[in-house]
C-alpha cells in the first residue's frame, strides 16, 4: 500500500504499524520523534498498536535540526507565526528557542516583563528565583501580579500567570534567595541568566557565579528615571566588576525604596534583557557586549558607553583576587528599607 511519509509517496507492506514504519524508515532515535498521522499526533504508547491505512499521511517530527515547516505542531506554528516569518527566527530559530533555558534572578519589576516575553516567545525553560511575597507597592511595576496576589509568594503567582500565557514552556521556580550556596547548583541547568535583582550583593553574586559557571548573563539596574544594562560573556567580554570592582559601601547608593522608581523603567530595561536573551539563543544581531547601555526616561535619551575588560578586574583580570564564589566578596549590607530580591 502507499503512504505519504514526510510529504513523499512510498510503498510499504499493508497494515504496517507506526512502530514498524519507524524501523523500516530507519528513523534515528525513535524515542525522541513525534509522529503526526493525518494532522493528529499519535501517542508514543500507541506506536505498536496503530496500524496505518492506504493513503495515510505520516510525518516524523524531530526535536532538533532544521527542515520543513511541519516540524512544529500546527498550534505552535500559529502561536509563533509573527516571529516565524522573521528570517532571523524561522523554524530553525523557533526550535532553538524551544531548546533554550534561561534563569531569571528576581521576579519583580525587571523579572516580570522579562519572564512574560520569554514565555510568550516560546523559550523552552524559564527558571525564576525569588523568596519575596507580593506587596501592594510592588504592583506599580511588577506586572506579573494582580491585586489578588498580594500576600502570595511571587514565584507561586508568577508560575500561574506564565502557565496561563503559554503552557508549552517549562517554568521552574525556586522560593529561595540566590546565594553562594545554591548559585552554582542552580546555574548548571541554564544557558543564560538575567539579573533582575535590586540589591548590589545579588548583582555582584550573579556576576561572580556566572563567571565561575561560565554562563553568559545580562546585568541591569534601575533607579528613579534611569536604567543601565550590559550583557556579559564571562572571561570574554567586560564583566560587571571590570566596571565596578566592588559593591558600594552601605548607604552610598540609594535603593529604589528610598529614591523611588518610575515603574515603567522595569518594563523598558526588563524587555531589553529579554531581547538580549532571545538574540543570544538565536545567534542573531549584536549583543550588548562591551557596551553599557544607559537609558534616561525623563530626558528620553539613551546612549551606549563602550567598555573593555579591565586587566585589574578582581574577578576576570590578570591577577584576580577572587578565585572562588564567596558571599564575603559580594557583601553590601542592604540599605534600610530594602527588603527583597527583586526590584
Ligand atoms: Zn571583569
């Protein structure tokens, strides 16, 4: 009998099962192949029992590798259609995003929009770490949360919202503080890291941990009407300590709680962070490497400051004084009024 296999008409023995067909077609690693039969998926457990009929259309869908449009299920083709038509994304790029993983440290003003857009874009795995509960004054900028969420743990409420947006994405939550004790263990499961924190101790910890773990990350900071951000490939491009060798003394720099923050700054800078992560996964465009982007919403002005690696950087310089991940190196006693992980 004849079947249409991946768009090609082929002669096969009558009543062949899906399992036998996979064997006959010498499909590599059949345990990782999804099979579509006339527009509907065949459950893997049914491969042995599903017999094919003459004229059936069978498509083998592989998780990896480029190829035909048919490798994405129809609902994903529709969901991502506006980015699939970009030549920088396409099917190959969409599959890359699905294989990608990002850790967002802090589920607040920066982490909310970053997580929303990465989930919307179909990034395969998003980790969120935050130990705070939602407070009423967070809602002015932390758009993952609604009034009903006040009092709930941020990661719990965030998980719900992101799953509602896109249930295909794996969301992993950590109700914990990102610390020298857990950082390297958590980082090993992710390809890219987004700094969405408020405190300087967390920012320096992310920089150091990503250096020792060899993970690219994007740093960001926001205050009042301003924001700044830079992407770091550890050991290759300017790191946060190349620019700022050590945390500022306590009280030297005001926190958002003291100085205030225009909520939308989290949206602007957080979405830039998400954009950098997506570009990194796609391997497209120019990342903010060796360029610290500065943005001022009040003057509506932005510019990038060119930076370079510092030979005297205590972390990635020629004679580093920081040779292992240690909380002591990032200590900056939080200014009064600063309570949580996320800005
Ligand atoms: Zn450095």
